[in-house]
C-alpha cells in the first residue's frame, strides 16, 4: 500500500513574518516522515521523527518556542495514538523534556498507562534517558515578548501534529503543543486528551487537531471527525463538518488534518491561517498556509 503523511504547524493568526518559517518547517518535517515511510518504516516512527523536527523548530508552539505560562516558563503536552490496536501514549504538563512526542511514544510502547503527567512523567523520561534541557532553552525572544505583553487572543493558537498511513495499512496520529498564550500554570489543554487532540482508528481515520483546547475538548474534535467519516462521502466534508460543529457549539476556532484507511487526506480550519504540508499522489511535497491555496 502507498504510504501517506500530512503535518501541520498550527492554526491561528500566524504573523506575517513567520509565514516562510512555518512553510519551510512543515516541508522539512514532511520530508523526514516521508523518507521513513518510503523505506518501510511505520506510521508511528514517521510521526515521531516529523514532530521532533517541529518541536525543535522555535517558530512552532511545541518544544522549543512553546508559549509561556503566566509564570514565564513552558509546560508541554503531547499524544500519539496507533490505529491498529488503539494504543495511546500521552504526556501532560511536562517542563524540561526536549521532545515530549518521544516521551509519548515511549509511554505508548512501555507504560501500562495511557497518560503521565508531572513528576511521574519526568521520572519515566529520566529512567529512559530522554534528553532534558534547561527551562530557558525552550524560551525565544518572541515568546518572552508575548508573555511580557500579556498577549492573549481567541484566534492565536499554535500546536503541531502529524498523521500517517504506512505501507502496512496502519494509521497513526500525533500532536504536540506548548498550549495557549499566557495560560495559567498547570493548565492542561486538549492535546493529551484522547479523542480531543488526536485520534487514530484503522476503521475510520487518524486525526490531529489544533486550536482552542478548551473548545476542542468540549466536542472531542478528533474523535468527532473520525466518526463523521462513516456518514460522509468524502474525508474533506467530514473534516469541514467537524469544524462547523465545533463552531456551532462553542463559537470557537480550530483546525485539523486527517487521513482515512484508503489514504485520502483531509484538512479543515476556521482560523485565518493554518500551516500544513503533505506528499501528493505524484510524490511531490505540497505546503500551504491560507485556506484556499
Ligand atoms: N490546542 C492546544 C491547546 O489548547 O493547548
């Protein structure tokens, strides 16, 4: 089966000076994930390595570059889900782990639990020798400035994600985030909540969501989009309907990417911009940030 992969770098009012970096960051992430899939790697492997690049890229709200909380440091959430066995790995509120997506992957493979947070998540990561960084390493001039100015806005979100279908026909999804601007310390968003920040089921679809976490979790957006594929003719219309339901019920904003078991790609968002990249049927990388092109 021909593999498929799509990544996103978040939905929101991405500022003009960040557009090029968003596009090139998504392109780099998709190249890495595509190469893994093309060489017979699994969807989970592709997702981990694509998202690690996005986390290390300071233009995105995940890993280095995560928005700061009200006390001026980062707290990050991440999730991965496997569509074959519905296995989940997620972390909530981790502080000094360089790549929260890799911690989520380790939890999926090695923990009897689905979600770890706080001191237990840190201990789990340290037992596996996952890389740690000083809290200052995660902070950029841009995020420090936003924090100082106390900027918060209902359409300014971040988050990164990736969904993939591997050559064995297995779907998976992953999402990683620093959350929203100037969030309360200890706030957990939608990302690590299964069905909200991501969902993957080989019987329906795999989804990664981005946007206002408080709203996303009310409609369990990623699971909603998966379930809508059962009654919709195309994955694109299922994606659009999920975002419309989110808006109708919460008056809020979000975006999502998805792949169905046949390899069809979907994307929908109701924010001004959402950066994303994918490999088209000719094997060429495509990247976009605006709604219509
Ligand atoms: N969707 C990211 C967050 O609200 O944390």
